[in-house]
C-alpha cells in the first residue's frame, strides 16, 4: 500500500494512514524496519515511473498522426456477461504477515476479454478458518487491510458490489472552452500542448469518467502512446509529495537503527505523528488523467457515466491457495536467513537457510552456484526433507515431480511425500472448470497432445481406458474424447461415458449447451447435453453457438447461402448468397454478412 502526504499541516490521521500503521501491530522493530524499507523501494519505483511519463512524447511520437474510431459505450449484455464470467472464478488469496493476514479478492482464471471491467468492491462479513473457527467482522479484501490472525483461511462470506454504465454524457473541451462541470464537479484542461493532454477532475467526475478521447483539429479521435491516471493531486505535485513521504520513511528507518524507539508501539506513535494525516487517495479528492497522443491535440471529449446500474451480491469466496501446512516461510530480520514459523509466531524450523523460495505451502526450493535443491516440508516431524527429485508448482497441495531438470517422466506428489500420480507421463495439466487432471503420454504417429488418462486430485484414476482429447477441456460439464477406433464420446467429470456419439463422423465440444455434429453425409447439426439431436444435420457448415446464435450455411441450387439461426433452429438473419466474416467472441462477437454487421445476438448494427 503506497501512502502519500497531502499537506504539511498536521491533521487527524486518515483511515488509510491508520490502516497502514496498524499493519505493524505485533511486529518486532527489525521486521518493521524491513517493511518500511520495502515501502520506500515502492515509492522509488513510483517516482521513476512518474518521471518516465514525460519521455513518452519523444519516444513514441514521430510527428505522424494516427486516428482511431470514436469511443462507444458497450451494450448492457456485454457488462452482464462479462461480470458473470469474472465472478465465476472469483476467490481470495491470503498473505501472512505475522501476526496478521492480508486478504485480496482475486480471479484465478480472469477472462482477458473482460480486462476493462471495473474491479468490484469486495467486503468480507464472515471469515471461515481451516480449523473450523470463524470471525464475524467486516474487512475490505484489497490486499492491504490487516486481519488480526495468521491462521489459514478456508473461505469468506462477502458482499460483492459493482456498477456499470447504461447511459453516458459527452463533454467537449478545447482551448476556448477549457472547463466543464459534471454533477457539481469541475473538469478542466490543466495542460494541452502539442501531443500532451492533462485533465484535472473533481471527485464525482473522476469516479464517473469512462473514457478520455483527445481529438485533432478535424475532430477525429487520436490514438494514444501512453496514458495514466490517479486520484488526488496532479503529477507535478504528486512527485513532490512522493519525495517528501519517502524522506519520512527513510528517517524512520534511521531512527530504528539509532535505537530511538523502545518498542513497536513507540514507532507507530511516531509514524502517526510524523506522517501527514491525509493521503491523495482519501475520498473526495478527485483526480487527474494524463496522456501522450499520436498527433497534435486540439481538444478532448470526456465520456461520463450519466446513469449506472448498481449491483450487490452475497458470495462465498474460497481461498485459491490455502496453506494447509500450517507453517510459514519467514525471513528472520536478525540473521537475514529463512526458517519456518507457526501461527504463534515461533520459529519451529530455525532460520538457517540463506535463500529459500516457496513452490507451494509444502514444497520449497533453493539454489547456489552448484544448482537447484528441492525440499518437502514434513508437517508431522516439522522438518525440511531434501528431495532427490525436481519439484515444480502445480496446486496448493500437490507438486509436479520429475527425476531431473531435463524432464523425464512426470508425476504428482502430495505434502505427505506420496506419489498420487506415478512419474510416467509427459505432461500433467489441470482442467479449468472441473476437478479433473489430464495425464498425457506421447505416441509415435499420434496426435500432438498424446493419449490421455484422467485422474482426480486424490490420484484416483478415472479412466482405465486412455483417450485422445486433442486439447479439448470440459465445457458444460462434459469432455469430448475419442478412442483408437475414432469412436467419439462425451465423458462426465467422473470419467464416465454419458453420450455415445456412434453415427457421427465429427463432433465439436459443447458451447452454450449445444455440440456441433456432422453425419456421414457431411451435413452439420446440433445435439444437447443429453445427446439428443435438437437441430437436424441439414447445414453445409456451422459454427458453435455463441450467445444463443450461430452462423450456418446451406446449399441452394448450387449456391452457398449464409444466415444466422437460434437454438430453436429459427432464422434470426435471413439466408442470402453473400460473403461473411466473424470477429470477436462472447458478447463482443460481430458477424459481417455482405455489407451488413450484426451483433452477438443477431441484431443489426449501425
């Protein structure tokens, strides 16, 4: 967490400053010194980043102008489907900073197509620990709010809040009209010179701006070289504030070295006294946006969210990487060596390792000039057991092991040292949605992905018969496979054959609850998750369903006609003899048929 001074006049400490100081509860002065030094290093990096912003004009602007299409507000379905995909993989991560824990809401499999969504606010209301105890208190899951316990957390009941715009207002600013207002907040051009633009915004404007679009003298939107934004002060003032704050951090470190504090409480009092009371990140301070563009900036259009849909949901968030070992790798501030500490803060494995890196809570590695070394943490005996194998990260409880760095047979070992999957496979992978592991072996003249056996996370073999997957994974709870006779099946997550695809020459994985199939006459149709033919094989070509719509073609008097249909085989866009193209996926998919474009639902686009 980076804190910045707001002014030199001493005021009541802000909530952000109090939270930062509270992180030091229970720490030794040596450990506190290390944290202050890390904070100082982060500030240094931020100062350097700010200084590099000014170089972007020279580094990226050649004088040649590049324009782009105007900004458009995404349709409501893009937000709803995007957040649904994001929340599906939402969990929490725990970082132990004895005697506290920091929890952060995280999405382990965040869809890259939804990167531009605003991250939701997540507040934990009840925390469930792995030992069966609970704690009912509100904590922001932002990675910086301390929770007064180092115990392993299993899950948390949380309120997830987010909003998305459904109506926007566009404000136009230029040299003759350099100021505007939005819901009582001022927006003004602070600097507009050559290819540079900087805007200052009041609080409600800063919170609700969607996009900053610099334009040239013809009103055309300019492409950008780089952009940044921050709440609080403009960049020039912020650089000064960063340097001031960093100086305070360094002075506190020197005072620790000089023995000026008798205990951690005395240091915390000094922090509250010497650090300014506010930060630019406090509510109500507004913010700025700054950018360098590929052309001379004549003005700017500021797209503001006029109306938003507010959403709140209760969710149970699982710990994505729980430490069930109950011991924590800690660097001892006195000896500068690594050891293992229990939840009481006591070293149970002495800090005697100069260098040590966690692979997962049960497996660790170290290195020197002679090579790498791998260890298993034996929680029963509380000892590090050196392995004669190479260990790599796989899951919180399992490590992938092999005989040497060059490879060889791969297997999985648990925290007890048991090989739950034997070291006979070329690769082992996790399914992204189901609790299933893929163990692959290559074959001469076989598919690139090899032949696959399915296991669960306990090492139970789910498929006595190996299958080819061609890289397919589970969708709609089913996995498409075929055997050495080219016979296709769908398997459930227990490895059981649930759909026999005898009679079909080609099959695609499920999408939107429908799988594309091809019969012996080379015609395409669709089956549902029960294996029932719901759209007969009647099309020359077909695409998988997306948002309840798919593109298909058919032969009419020797000509190929293209159209869009829905899951009931009803025509959404009439068939015509025209060229076609498909771009994007999910709610962002666009169909181009002839000269017309259609959205993911088959609606005609302007």
